[in-house]
């Protein structure tokens, strides 16, 4: 249970970082001149954010599952 909760918290943080970071990158490098802000917001929220959340969840779940050789239980 602790492993899942930790992974979900990391996934939420990764989503926020991916959404805002991806949106900022798109604002910087997009050639769209008509609705650059809308493009950045939607791509950040629906592409970069979910991809970062999935990667963050998988990495956190994998890392939280690692235990030392002396762990019992």
C-alpha cells in the first residue's frame, strides 16, 4: 500500500512538472503565431503531463520495490 501511495504522489508531481515544463518549452519553440498559449497549455496538459506521470509512476514503483538483502516481510 505504501508503495502505491508513494508512486501516486510521485506521479502527481511528475505530471505537474511535465505539464508546466512541456508548456514552457512549447511556448519557447513553437512556430505557431495565432494561438501559441492555447497550444502550449493543451499540449502540456494532455501530452507532456501524462507521459511524465506514467514515467514517474513506473520509476517510483520500481524504486520503492527495491529492498536490501536483509529485509524480511
